[in-house]
C-alpha cells in the first residue's frame, strides 16, 4: 500500500469524551484506513484522518472540542454526497472504514438514554472491493488479487517456489485462481488482470504494480485448512468438487475470500465457485505469453498516457453494454492458445456477420440493457437499491428480446454456432423472475429505497393498506389546516412538518399574539419571522401519521427484501448476464466485419504466418479522423510473410517511414487473432503463437535507475531466454544507445541467435543497414525496407514495405522535417557528404564485415561472433579506444575529431598497431 496514504499515528484514547471513545475503539479496528464516522447527516473524520482527507479532498479542516488539551482536527462530508468523496479518496490510494449509526436517532426526553448512539463499522471501502457504479469503471473489471507462495515442488524446473494467485471481482462475483511458476509468470498475470488491489506476502515484488499493494496479510493457514475453509461458503465439503487446485491456489483463494468478507463486515457477496485456470510452466496455461514490456508497447486497453482513447480496444469495440465491454477487454488483454476456443469465438461473430439484419436487431435489443452482474453484486451484499432490482427486470427483458432475435424462423439451435446456441439456451431461463419483478416494481423507481414508492400499487395488499392510511392522514392534515385557519382567524396559517418538533402550526410573527389568546395552543418555538404552535389534537395526529409512514416504509422494506431474496435464489442470472455480454461482443465483431475491411483470420497449429494488406487500426483511425482524412493521409496496407522459409524479416528504413507502425500492427494482428476477433487485413493465416515479444519505442526506466540501454538489454535477454519456434518477436533498433560498433555487434549476435537458436518468427527493424549482408548466410532472413522517394530535395515516405535494404538513412531530411534550424541541417548535410567520402575512400567501410567475410557463421553454427569475426587483439584495442571516449565530456569539435580518428584506425591495414593509435586520439 502507498505509505503516503496511511494516516499518522492515532493519539492515546485516554481521557476521551464518550463519543470520541467510541471513535477510538472503531479506529483501532482499522488503523490504516480513514474512519468515516457517521454523525447525523455527515460522515466526520478526526485527527490525522481529518488532515489527510481535507488535503486530499480539498475541503476545509475545522476543530471540534479538545482531546488531552489539544483541539481535535475535524472535517466532514455530507452523507448524500459521500460516494463522490469516497471515489476521490479511493483513487488517491486510501482505504476507508465506514461507521454507521446502528440505532435510530433518539428524541431527548424523560427515560430516553443519554450518551452517544451506538455505531459500528459496516464496511471497509478499498480499491479492490467496490460495488457502487459511481466508484467503478463500467467497462472494466475491478479485481482484488491475492498471492501466496507455495511450497517448492519436487521436480519443479525452476528454483522459485510456485505462486498461487486468486482473484475476485466483488462487483460481479467472478472468482478465479491460477498457479504460476515464478516471478516472470506473475508479471504477465498482473499485466493481464490489471488488479485494483493486491494482497501479497511482504517480500514478493510487484514491479509496476507496487502502488496497488494492499495491507500486509496474516499468513494464510496451512494448505489443508485453506482447502476446507474455501469450500465451506459454497456448500461443498471439499475444494475438489470445483476442480483441481494446487495448495498455493487454495491458500491465495482463502486470503482473497477472507479479505472480501472482512471488507463487507462479515458478509460474503454472491460469488461464483472458484475456478482454476490451471498451472502454467512459463506463463499462464492456455494463454498467449505477453510480458509487461510487450503489453506496454502495444497499448491494448490504454495508451501510454493512460487514456483509453487511442488504444486497440477503442478501435475494435462496437459493444453497446458495459458487460460486453468488460468481456471484450478481457479477451484483448488475455489472448488464448486453444485453437478450438478461438475458432468457437470466430464462428459466433462470423455467423452474425453473415446475418446482418439479425446482428442489427440484436444490437437494438442489447442497447441500454442494464448491468445484471453488477446489480446482482450490490443486491448480494445488502447494498442494493430499487434500481438494481429494476436492472434485473430490464436486463431479463433484454435477454428475452435477444432470444427472440436468435429464434427467428431462419435459425434453429442446430444452425447456431456453439457459443450462440449456448447463450440462447440461457437467455430465457429466468422468465418467472422477470414477470414477478415486472408486477412488483413501480415503473418509475426511486434512487433509494428510503425515498419510498419502489413497489407498485396493487402488488402487496398490506403495503397498499398502510399507504392508504398514511396518505389519508395527509388529507386529514390538509383539512385540519383549513379548520385551524378559520378557528384562529389567521388566513396564512400553515401546518408544517418540522424535523425536531414534528407537525406544528406555523403563523407569521404578527399573528402570534392572536394565537396566544387561544388556550388550546402551546407555543413551541418563535423565530424572527414566524411562530410555531402545537395542539393536543395535532400532537396526536403527528404520532399517528409518523407511525403510518414508518409502517409503510417497514412494509416496503420487507417486500423489497423478499424480492431481493427471490432474485438471489435464481441460479441462472450470472449465466444470463454472461450470455448477454457474449452476444454484445459477437455483434461488435460482426459490425467490424461488416465493413468489409476486417477479415476472419485462419489459425492453424503450425508455424504459418502470412498477412495480406494488413493495417494498424489505431494509426489508421488517427489518420482518417474527421477533418484529417485526405488522399495523403490514407493508411498504406502492407503484407507480412514470415512463412517458415523466410521466418525472419530484417527491416531497414529511415525514421518516420513507418517501421514501428508495421512492427506493432503485426504484433496486434496476433493479439486480435488469438483473442478470437477480426483483423484489419484482407486475409491472414497465423500459426498459433505461444509467446509474443514486442520491443518497439524507447522504454526509459530512469525512475528505477536504469538507462535506456540497460532496459533494452534486460528485455533482449528475456527474449533470448524465453522465445521458441512458436513465438513471434518484433524488435526495433536493438543495439541503439551504445557506441555504433558495440550496438552493431550486439544486433548482429542477437539476430543470429534468433535465427539459429530460438528459430522464432521475427521482424528485426534496425538502422544498421550492414546487417542486410547477413541475408547471404542466414537462409531464413529476408531483408525488407520502407520505400522512400526523394522529390525536389524533399523526402517522401510511402510507408510501403518492399524487398531490399535501405541505401541511406535520410536522417538529415527527417531533421529538417522536424524543424531543426536550416543552418544546422545544411551543416549536417555537408558533414554527412564529407563523412561518406571518407568512408568510401577507406575500404572496406567497416572492418567488421570485411573481417567477417567468409567467417560469418552459418545457419546452424554456434553463433560466436567474437571469435569468428574479430581478431582478439583488435577487439581489445577497440574496447580501449571506445572506453577512452567520454561523449558527455567532449566538445562537438573534439567529438568530430575523435570520430575521424576512429574511422582512420579502422581504415588502416591490420599491421598498424591499433593500441598505439589509440594513444594519439586526443
Ligand atoms: P518509424 O518507426 O519508421 O520512425 P513510424 O512507424 O513511427 O515510423 O511512423 C511515423 C508516422 O508515419 C506515423 O505516425 C504515421 O502517421 C505514419 N505512418 C506509418 N505507417 C503508415 C502507413 N502504413 N500508412 C500511412 N501512414 C503511416
């Protein structure tokens, strides 16, 4: 947990007033949470809580009484606006314990006990245990994740102990677990789930998710006890009833379950039975491996700036409901490797794409369908309001509508693809509940049950009778007002309800004296402008009306509770909610496919890879945004063929030519294909990818003290350690950020390894054009370049991938395009010409390749570039020379001189003593 959000220490409770003593007792139960202490219409915060909340919410800090001689800092938020304040506090990383009054306010009087009202904590609000719509993002899950370290297994391939992970979405009841092989797999899981709050053993590193760490947990019980206690709330004797769970999964499962129970004051929300996602050796079983760097570079659900606008999700989604968005987001975040499941998803949307009228009707039926799962979540923790039952009613209506669309005469269950037919079977499983809610609920539902009027007239006889009585009393009041006005001779007399005094006669001050002449009235209160009186008759009526209103409210609460119980007892609601979400995703995909620009990829269980006229959906959408669309801004589609005999593409070309776009669009094609979604291409054939590595775009990690080059090497190491023949690797500019020769050598060695050792499908984008020469010795390598045209001294990027190697870099042209001042650009141009002349004169251009010559290792040879391409003494001399250069210490002039000298060393013949030349460099 973020240490900044844990309030400072609480002062000693001794000497506290009775109300404050109660505060101290409640605060002690959750010392690291802010305590919202209900006092009338406000939640009040005290001491350090008040200071922290006032600063975070920008509300005024006041003082209330004194404690141990010091004023007590206080701030408060009105109960009716509490949600908005809670949302802000949770977003800032706070946890909030909400203490409510557990007895009704007392009217002071004889025999009425004094002292503070009793209060208790009814809920702990934390980022991972939210249920309210105001606090949740509708289209994204809200997950609480628990981790537990398992006992190291005999025969485990890694030294790290396995990690059990279990997550619950309190808002929908989802409960899943998985067992992970180690920290790498954990990083991938965190990226996929993006949990709102994480409960993890103290020493376990959470990487970029460290700020989501919840409070440290009591160690989970022994595995056997965890298994038993986890099965208990689901009415099973053993966890085995729900599948196979490892010990660590059971331990994590119990941690997450206990935390949820604790946060809801001992009550568990309605949860699905825990479902194990299996054991993953390298990553998660059955899922495409995506490490955090890959995820960051692909901007799947959010772009780098954290917004959703320019993400892959935003381009793909045509969903019309929040549950549909959540399902689509989880598909995109966690593509799979099971061919059967992928094809089933494809079949579902392809069917609708071929039945456009049906798809359009389905969209109509779903549009505005409420979020059944989240309404159910709130109802199950006793936080449901009339509109949540309304959501079930309207959701079930939408489900019936959707069912009738799928039942159109042309379709039968037999012709529907399997996912659609499964969904269809669920849809009308709760018709009885729908009818009942339809009869029971008023057409216009109040926001809160306490507002009254949730239950329709005619549904419950007793409620109707209470209401009649209550309303009748109101009529009686109106009649009495007229009667009193006449009797007391005050035409402006009103009978009003007053919070403390109940019903009173209210007259202007000017009429007070006249009122007092009547012996039957008693003055209750006088203000500057009016006087309030009561009579015995009015007091009696007040009591009767109050009782009738209370009886009505009580009856309404009772009827509501019985309806909630009926809804919670209906076992099919979660399946109906899921079926509706699936139909929404399917119609969303069908809508994309209907544009004719998104295809259904063919997936296979081999190493095929061929995209025809593929596009980058986000870049394309940005180019064709209204106002920008023009012939110039049209997106250029590109093919990508990484078939086994040319599985590695070397991509050269200047900056801004479209290399990164091409790399990313290829990676995104894999994500979409294995999520079971349509692709932005004319056609695609993809052999299932087990792990996808994308390293595109600078990834500085200066915050953690790593230079760009260090990060790049760490990420390169991860690829070389984990990629295999079923993987796809797209990398941009490996070897930048160090000296040219260093970089070139690293790029060369990595390229060779990917080709010969990992043997994965690869696109390797580089500025080292020299690497093109490796095509002669690496048979799977096909050099490609971004085509560029020069026109009237200007460079024109065509964004087209063509065969070949870039002839030049065009860097100076790009500098001009970027607005580098003209004199600098011209000077750079002259320098470049001069450098190129020197380079041409010194043959060969880089001894690296000359030396490599025939010694370039063959396809399957051990790639040992150092011995095969350099003379060791030359390498040593090279290192000394490079080490001697301190780029940050050099003036531009010295740098240029150093460059000339370095080049002259390499141009010199081999019998020149390189080491001695180094001494003359400066
Ligand atoms: P590089 O990685 O070569 O520097 P980028 O991939 O970043 O180049 O592309 C630079 C810009 O060129 C993009 O922002 C986009 O506007 C445009 N672009 C890239 N690829 C295409 C394409 N295939 N069709 C049209 N415009 C493109």
